[in-house]
C-alpha cells in the first residue's frame, strides 16, 4: 500500500518591517520647523499692540407682551387720551376701538366704538373733544368723542383726491416701486382749506408738528436702523419712531436693484413674497434727533407705531391681530 502526499512550495518567512521611524530622523524633522518659526518671529520687526476684546453680544430682546383683550385686526396706529385714560386704535376692518387698561396694567377691556369702514391709518386727538382719523380712500375724518358722530373734513387737495394706501399690499407696492408719489398736506379747520406743503416725497408716513422756521425743510435724523413709519412725541423730550423693518441684506438688495423689486411685486401679487422684514421695533430719539435707545426683536415685523403710555410702550401693526406692549425700564 502506497501513500501519496501533495507537495506545496515552501514560502519564505515574512520580513519584519519596522513601522516606527528612527528617533534620529523624527526629532530633527520636528525641531527644525519650530526653530525656524521661532527665529523668524524674533527677527520680525512688526510689533502689534494688544487689542481690546470684542464687545459682548447684545442682550436678548426684551419681552414684548401681546394685548389680546378682544380682537383688534391690524391696529395700525395707537393714541392715548390722558383725560379719559382710554387708548384708541384704528383697525384694518374699519373699526375704531377703545381699550381700557386696569390700574395694575394686567387687565384690558376692548370696546367696538365706531365703524368708519375700510382700513384706518393714522390717529390724532383734536382740540375740540374729537378724534382725527385718516381713513384709506375716505380722507381726513373727525369723530366726536361724545357721541361717535363721523364727519368728513377733507378728501382732496388742488383737485386731486387723496389716494391713501388701502391695506398693506398697496403700501408694499408703493415702497417697492421707489417713486416719489407722496404729498405733505395741511388742513385749516377755520377756512376748511387743504394746502399742499410739499410734493414728490418718497412714501411719507408719520407726521409731527414742531414750531420751526417757516417754509424750510431739513433733515431731522438720517441713517436710521430701519424703515420708519409713524412718529410720536411723549411730552417728555423724546420722539418714538416706529421701524416696520430693520436693515437687512435683502432690503439693501431691494433698494439697489430695481429688477429684484419688480420680482418681489410679482410674488406679492400671488401672495408668495417671502417675509424678509425682521428686526422691527421702535427707535427713541431726543428733541435734536440724537439716538437714545432702540427697542427691537429679530422675530418682529411691520411695527407701525409706538406710543409711550405710562411705564409701557404700546405698538401698532399693519398685520398682527393684537397690539404689542413693552415694559420700559
């Protein structure tokens, strides 16, 4: 009986290769660059001085409380009657509403006072126990605080009917178009005459009267941190300027490139324009136009008015179904 075995070629044993380079090579290769950098650093004549650290990040935005007592639709402007303690707001649905705040400031009561119809804009207290209302496509109106009677004061100047913005969409189109369609008007209740004081203005909005030299125009404040809306005086040496949107890269591009504004209008017609208006708030300045404080929130947009009432700042808006309130320090 024979036995057969397969024959396999013998392989040489594997050669052991060291994975660690020798210390004689490693140490010089590390020390040489370090030594070269040190020499270059010591020989460099540039001698920079210490710089202060960057400022700390701004504090978080203050809490903006919502005044939700009763439904107020797009309360564009807010005005306060100190005698009665009543806050008047003009709404997008044509209602002038009266808000009463409790002594603690925590409770609110809203009254549907007078319905004028269509969107209401600026409000002001008159001299004869009346509320002056700027109504879209209606003109300047007077509402008696005694019985709520509505009277039209004026709706045209120089034969041209007022064409006030009827709702937020038309206002946005006017802003995006960038054409000087605006006029600055005055109404004399004695003569019932309406005069054009200035024309060809770019979307004029809030107006306050201050005795200065007659017939002059100058810049009260420029380079605002946003786009202004209504302006209010608090009787304490300060103006409160509502900023419906803060400055942003998107808004800068809109101002610089007309074709982007045209595209935004097309999207607006189909209710598809992205909401890029943020950092809205209120800017406080002194009687000379010097900035005092800026209240804003990155999540806010379309704040249209700010009125200091007691220890609070009450704000209106074209869109929100409520007023916002900020506790002041």
